[in-house]
C-alpha cells in the first residue's frame, strides 16, 4: 500500500457502481471471493479492507477500488466517517 493510501472499506455497493452501471454479477463476486480466500457472506455483510485486496491484479477490481476510494474521500469531506 502506498504511503498516501489510507486503508478504507470496499463494499458490495462499490462493486455495483463500476463501469457506468454495469457491475460484477453476484456469481462473479462470489467466485472472486472464493478465488482470493475470503468469505462471500462476510464480504456482503461487512465489506473488505483495501489492504486485504490491494495486492490482487484485476482490471475490474481496480475500478471497484477507485469507486471505493472516491466514496471514502467524499465521506470524509462530508464528515460521514
């Protein structure tokens, strides 16, 4: 993780917002979780920290992380975090 990156939560809502409305389907998210060793159910309920997935090389995940990073930035600006 780069020094300028803070750890933040990536949620299922972030996955649903990528590519102008297209998104990972539930089956794709479930497969992604299983492939990378974390619980799909836990992810749906709680999200996953950026630090836990930042090492994964995946173009769609990069988009999801960008969405989550921007959401986190906006929440901080609005005092929601």
